[in-house]
């Protein structure tokens, strides 16, 4: 974010769990905002189609990786490993692995091979890790109800530890193909001490696929 620039709009703040009453970003990102998300007409129509189809084509239902935007509000745990030149996020969900390079390298050029998690580089601004990600696969899903993301997207995350047990993440998504303007929201994630990630092999005995049907 440019110093002195106005914050992107709309903006929302939610708890990381998002599983109780109120906004539920994992399932329905537009629920965070009184007027919904500023979707381009084609993106609003695609979301409507995906929802009408019972979200049967969501990558998670087929044991494929989730987009980082959705993973931030996933109810399953994650582990962050920090080294001098690399931050790794291990997700219990689908055994996900995300790399954030902090060794000074730039983001890839204009035509990178698309990745499910995109390409991420980070740097420190005081006690805040600022991460920028590009190179997403086209027409990814950023919530269960089908909000899309395209290869034009740039994701900015600001990770800051508020106290021993609380990690705050400010998330800004700028995707001019999908949205009419950038938008942002903030999550607070809470430490789970004295526990470890469990092995999650989604394809093992995945009997749900045959039940995934549209309307």
C-alpha cells in the first residue's frame, strides 16, 4: 500500500474462525460486506452459476488445492515456518504447502506458469511481514460459493503478531478482470498450543464425488 493512499474499499474485519453466526468468509466472501463484493458482471454471473450448481466443481471437493484467500479462513489448522530467506505455510487442508520467498527476489515476469497458490514474495516492514502474490490460475475459487479469481490478480497480505496468541492478517485483493475495484478484509487467527497438524490425504476413500450433482 502506498503511504498516504486511501485504503481499498470495501473493507471488513472478521474473526478467523468465521464458523459462528455472522459473516462466513470461507463459504461466502460477499457476506463480509453490506453491499457484497464489487464483481464485474461476468464474474457475478459465473458465481451465480457455480452456486446454482451446488458448488460441485469447487477444487476442494475434488481434492485440489484451495486458493490462499480461502485458506486464510479455513477451519483446519496451519503451521508457519520461518527461515532467513523463506516462510513456509503448511496447511492441514489437503496437505497444502505455500512458499513465501523473503530473499529479495522479485515476482515473476508477465507470463509465469500459473500456480494454484500463486508466486509469493515477502519483506518486513517493522514487525509486519508484507507478502505480494501473483501468477494465479485462471478462474480459481476464493470461497465455497464460487467467487472467482483470475490470472490478473495481485494479492497483498500483511501478517502481524498482535500478541503471543494472536496473528492479524490484512488481506487485499486487486483483480481488475474480476472486480471493479480492490477490496480488503482483516482476520485474526489464534494460536493452537501443544498440538500438531494431522495427515490429511483427501483422495483416500473420497466417496463424496459421486454425490456432487448440480440442480
